[in-house]
C-alpha cells in the first residue's frame, strides 16, 4: 500500500539526523580504507587513496572546462554542479549558480546560447571541452615529467601519486567520451555526436533557457499574470516553439482564465495532431489544466490521460496526474497506489512536489497519520510551488466532492 512508500534522501534534502548519519558513515568508510592501506602496507596501496583524492579536483577541472569554453564562445552559463544528492554549498558568480553536492562523483554544466548562429558546432565544442580540459592536464604532466616518469612502477610516493592522477584522467575523460545515456542525461561523447542533429526548435528552447526559468519561477510563486506578460513577446519571436506554447497554456490556466486555457489547448491539439510527441504534451497539459481547475471537467481529464498514456505507456508524469486526479475526487487509496507507481518509475519528468502533496492528502484522508506526516515533511523539503503548498494546507482536512 502507498502509505508504506519510503522517500529516499536522494529525492529530498537530508534531515539533520540523516546528515549526521551520512557524516558518520563517510568517516567509517574512510577509516576502513585507511585500515586496508595500512594492513601489510606497501607504498603502492596509497594509489587507492590518491585515486579518490584526485577524482574530485579533476571533476572540477572537467566541469570548469565546459563552463570556460561556453563563456568563450559567447554562451551564458546558468549552473555549474559538482556531485549529486543534497546541496552542501551554493554560491553565485554573476548569473552563474555554483553548487557543491553531497556525493562529488559526477557533475554537469547548464550553458545557454545567446544567438542561434553555429549553435550545433558550439554545442559539440562545449561537450568536448570537459574531457579536453582533463587531457590538457595530462599533457602538462607528460611535458613536465616525461612519459617514463608519469607511468612508472616506482615505490616513491610522489611518483605513485603522479601515476594515479594520470590514471584518473584517462579513466574519467575516456569514460565520458563513450556515447551513452543515463537517467535522461547524455555523456559528453553522445553529446558531441547528437549536437549535429539538434532541431531548430531545440535551439530556440536553448536560447530561452534563462527566460523559461524565470517564467517557471513566476508560476511556482503563483504569479501567473506576470508570467503571461513575459511570455507574450517571446511567443511573438518564436510562435511555433512548443515549450513556450505549453508554458502559455499553463499560465492561462493558473491565472484563472480556464476557458481560455481550454480553447488554447484544443487549438494546439488540432494543430499538432499528426505528431505523437507534441500531441502527448498537449494532452498532458489538458489533463493538468483540469486537475488545477476550480470546476474540473473530469471526463476531459480522463480522456486526455487515456490518449497520452497510449502514446507513452507508464510515463511517470502522466501517472502522477492520474493519481492526483483520483485523490482529488476522493478515491484516495486508488489514487495513492498510482502515485506510488509514478514515484517509483519517475525519471525526473514528474514533479516530486505534486506527488508528495497528493500522497499526503490521501494518507490524511484514510487516517494514516504517520504516513501523512512522513509525506508532508518530505513535501515541505522539496516543494517550490505556492499552489501546491496552499493545496496541502487547505485540503487535508476536507474531502473534495467527486
């Protein structure tokens, strides 16, 4: 049953207790590594320690390579992120937000072009810049010390460290140049290849990265009318851009102009009926609009989800909307179970805030107060939407009519 659903720390900020446990675990693991090194110690065992010590700075070099080349090519850099999980430190330099996260194993940079000229070539160069920055460090090492010195079999600690750094660079940069996709993200190798096939609409969306983030923030804060003012000139420049169109439909809905939103979505569906991918997004927005409507048309919502799920079976964002709509109608256990399914299959497309909000409401209504507190606390840690906040605060003590 959905009330037994656990919320892993990777999907929300750590609590103080979890932070202390994580710190203690890290210390224990470090001590175990040290014990393994000291047991029948030989200098070569230090390479284990050096490997982990060099990984983090080389990861920083890698991400800095992406960012520096992006800036050199005239692009803007929205974020530089080192690691994954909870954000430990965050600061801002100009318009760029830099985040250091709990597990510094991987990272990413979010660059955005400012004009469409040579975007595909520049994108490939930016992807290549990360591994290139690491290989540049390796070349410097080889020029400074020589091949035989770097790749030695010495017992001297400094030379072991030098060789380990070279291995870290070759493993890290070489792995990133392999073309693969993982959890929605692409490796640098696949990014270099796919840059040649970026569509014109995708280039437009990249050009709008900062503007779209501002609009998203306004919608989260419940300032839909301000979002509409921002969207109007952008749609005049890029009238066929799907991301802008969907944002416009969302803003119409959240501003209280529900009938205008419904008409706008129907026009989008009629216009994009031949494209499954575009039609799927319009259907998702149609269902979402009814979910948030003051007087929902549940038949429209259900039909939209049925058609969208026929295009994308089992999609987490669609299941989340379906589960939320059932909870909204008082079908709390059924809706909660579907929300649990969406949570477990979420690849980043579905909103954690939305799912946790309706999981909390469903748990409260069926009397599972411990689970309600569990979901509510997790919701408060991840939520950025004023609409969802008001929903959780105002809906847990009443049952909405079906």
